[in-house]
C-alpha cells in the first residue's frame, strides 16, 4: 500500500471510477475522486493537502490548464499529471511549462500510469527534503500516529520525523545514527510503518551479536546437511524479510569479511544459501543503525566506503536527550504511566530539577531505568532526591552544562517550574482542572502557563 495522497478529477463519472480502480490495482489506496474541478480548486485554496493530482484536460466548468494554475499557486508542493484524449504537442508543452509533471494520452496503460506517478512522487520527495533542510519552521509529520512510540514535543525530533516520512516513501536504504538509548530501532520501525512495505515483515538483527561463523547461516539460510547440526533446511533473515524491511542494528560492528558479503546483497539482491550453489534473489528495504562514527571507521580502514555509501541512501540522526530536555517531563510521565501506582506517583520539584539538569549518557533508556527504580523506592510516595541514583543526588549534578540560554550553567527557576507543571499535566491525562488542584494554583493561572509553553 502506497501512503501518498492522490486526488483524481474528471467530469466523466465512469472514467473517474475506472481511474480509481487502476490506482487501487497498482497499490494506491489513499485516493480522492472529484467530479468538479472548481470544487477541487476551492479545496486547495482552503488548504487541502495532496501529494499528487491527476487532472482531466477537457472539463466544462474549468479546463485542466486553469485547474493546474490554481493548484500550483495554492499548493506548489503538489505534483500534477495531465490526462487527455487529445494528443497535441503544443498543449503538452504548455502544460509542462505551467508546472505539470507529465502529460498522458487516454487510454493510459496501467504501467505507464504507474511509472509516471512513481517518478512524480519521487521528485516531490526530493524537493520536500531540500525544502525541509532550508526551512527554519518546525515541521509536523503528516501521520503523527506512525511515530507514537517516540514520545516527544521537541522541534528537533519533529524535524527527524518529517524527514523520516519523506525517506520512507521511497525504497532507498536509510542509515540511522545516534547515541545508545536514543530510540534508533523505534525510529526504524516507524520508517517501516510509513513505507509502502508497512504490511510486510520487519526483521530486526543485532549485527554485533552475529559471529563470523553464524553470519552466513543466519543471514542467508542453509540447506539440510550444510554443516554439523544442520538437520533441516532453514530460511535466513534475507528470505524471511523478502518484500519487507531488514533492520541492521549496530552495523558498525561488522567485520571486513561480513561487510563484503552484505555489500553484494545490497548491490544486486543476490545471495546463496550455505550448502547450496543455487543463487537466489531477494527484494528487501535496508535500514541500518549505528552509534559509532562510521566516518572515523572508514578513515582507519575498519569500514568499507562502498558499503557506507550503499547504506546511506538517506540519513536520520536522533539527538541525545540532553539536547531535548523539554522531553524529560513528558517521558517521566509516560514511564510512570507504566506503573501500577501511576495515579499515586509524581516527582517533587527538587528531584525534577536534578533530572532535567542531568546529561543522561544512556539517554531515554537510562531515564526509563532511573524512573522505574525511583518509583519502586518511593513506594507510592512522591519521588524525591533520595530516591534517585547517587550520581543525581550529588550536589554538583544539580546544574546542567553551560547553554546559550543559561551561560552560567544554572537551571533557571522558570525552567524547573515549567518542567514540573508539564510533568503533572501529562501525569493527570492533560486534565487542566485536576492539574491546577494538584499544583495548588488557579485554573486561569495554569491556562496562562500552558499557553506560554505552547501547550493546550
């Protein structure tokens, strides 16, 4: 299933239904039929969002060229394909000059239609990635539910999510970088869910756990009797993931010999089972992840350059938790929500100040461990400083490293207050009345605070 949003406009209801069926047969499900070009133009003027529009050229109330012009002015990021029964070179040139991606002649063969749509959507994806890099605005993912497992309100993370959506729409390999504990596998799963392969298998593999002797058998599979103990034929990870996504975690841990074998698969999709001489083909989307500096490994000769450029079709970098401290209260509320005593638990302001100030070298995974341990020690009481690990209890950890906002390296009282209010607000299910009561402040005061934080 292709997640792209496509509008189809044609005043002939029979042809409109025929086009919708063709699109469905090709795997495009998110389609919207329009009988009236004027109504579609008005919808674009009101902010309608489509990735692609298929436009009939000759319609009574508005021509395809007029509609094309309205769409290009209202939504420059929408690609448009003109479909007409008239094979007129001059008109085709005019359509392309006005911004249409393609000009197709009826009847359009399904494969011609599919190829034109794929190329148009790929151009849109590349232009969107360029625009994302140029823009300073905070982007929102089109399908936020895809990233629901990655708890955040950080603009840095939202930018990663939007870029992930754009990469997911294609079949290019993706390399996810970031420190341990930042959620690289969760992001890889989100890319898979946002991709055309969402209904296929997602196979995670820890490459650091595969020894040289196990690599081929696990990765490529083996025949019966291929080696001692191989009593049965076995499919490998590649075959199991055919038409799906293969997630190669800790790809930087691969030795030179295994890197060469992986490179061959990425180059031509070919592999051979252990114990067999029959070559096989596989169609998998590769997502790789590492916390290591692959550029440094390449310089030292420990990672192949050709493999690096194969897995780095698109690159996503997850920022460490210390670069998105605004997420700490949100994550704490989420982790306390996993507790059986969630309704009784909260965090005292002084303890929250220590948590917000801490650098978390283990990132989100470390925060989760700390909060679960503290909740157990608190035994239903508010989490206090004495419930935190020793490194957070020490006074010299009460302040974060120097930041542009706080050149003295001190967490401001306003930051601690903001973190505490947001934590209680999330813990109480974003109920403003209950939050105001718990904090001992007026409801209007809470509303003003939340509005100043860009919440609620």
